[in-house]
C-alpha cells in the first residue's frame, strides 16, 4: 500500500480523528506528525499520555501492515511506553517507527516521538501479532 492509500484508509478512523499525518511509509520505516491540540491534552496543556501511546500504536500497526503477507491482518498484543518529556498545546510531535523484529508470527516496532525542539518525548516498543488469512 502506498502513502496516499494509507492516508485515505486512516482518515475516517481514530488516527484521523487525532490528526495523525503520515509523512513517510516503507517496510523499514514509518514517519508521521501530529499537532498537539487542546482536546488531546491534560489539564496542564501538555499532550496526554494516552495520545502519545495511540500515536505510536498507529505507526507500529501501519508499519506492520507494510510487511504483512497477502491476506494477513494484525493486532497489537503488547505495548510499553517510556515518557521522557512533554509536548505543549500548539506544538507538533513527530514519530518514527522502525523494526526491532519482523517475524512470521510477530513483529516488534520501536517508535520514538520527539517534540518541535527535537527533544525526545516518548519511546514506545510494541509487539504486533500477524494474523494469517482464514482458509
């Protein structure tokens, strides 16, 4: 699937609601940006931890889709987030997801999320299950 087709696929879903903007897409790397809006924040006007996690989960899933065999699907089965810094309302966060493991039954992705200033905000490692097509 190419970048424009994936953007169209995500637009009506939760990532579209959050404002996830895919920038680069390949089997080796997925990059996206997201504007930090007030409705995605905590009371302190910083991006909510769940928004960081959902942003990263989207990229890991999209990256897995780029590596699936024909007819297979995927779902997240594990995710771990380290929060290292905040992102204020009005800023833009950037996420880059790269593979740690691309196997037949699971794939593991690391997503680094940085702020406008280039500082690391979060690191997410997730495991995606590869679901074989039904016969």
